[in-house]
C-alpha cells in the first residue's frame, strides 16, 4: 500500500460512506475465515457494497494502491477463497441481492452477486 492506513480508510469511506467500511478488530476477525480448514487471516478493511458503481470505484482504488481485493457474496464459503491471504479489502456484496431477470424459456437468471440460492428459488 502506498498510502497510510488512515488515508486509505478515508478513501474507502469516501466511496461507500463511513458507516459501510470498517477496520474494527471484531469485524476483521469475523471476515478472517470461512467453513474450511484454511488458516484464518485478517483483512485490513471490510467494505459493504450496494452498487456496481461502488464496486468499480473500489477496484480502481485497489489497483492504484496495489491493494488485494477479496470479493464475498453471501457470506458462506466452503473453499477458502474468501480468506484474505495477504490482507487487503474484503468486499461484502451481500447487500447487492436483487434478482434482475428471470427467463424461464431459456432457463436463465440474471442476479446480483449477493443473491443466495434460497432467494433465487
């Protein structure tokens, strides 16, 4: 990271709002593991995203600051892929939970990343 943690926290808050970003130890602990045997590792920050625009802005900031991103959709993980191996920012997209389109004829659904299987049903 090329900027201080405080500056980065402010930049993240500028994108998602101060209430939607955290570096609180108990929050980081919650996002440090999933349901696998992968050793827990804490992120530097967690952001709760609500829109594609916010996702795009976070990705641009992370690219600029060389900051790892860990996308997380519904909060249930069984592969270790949401465990932050190098710190970084966990992007919690569970609020992005709209079913955008269902096309029964073509057996296709277009959904946001936070939609769970139960919601889709």
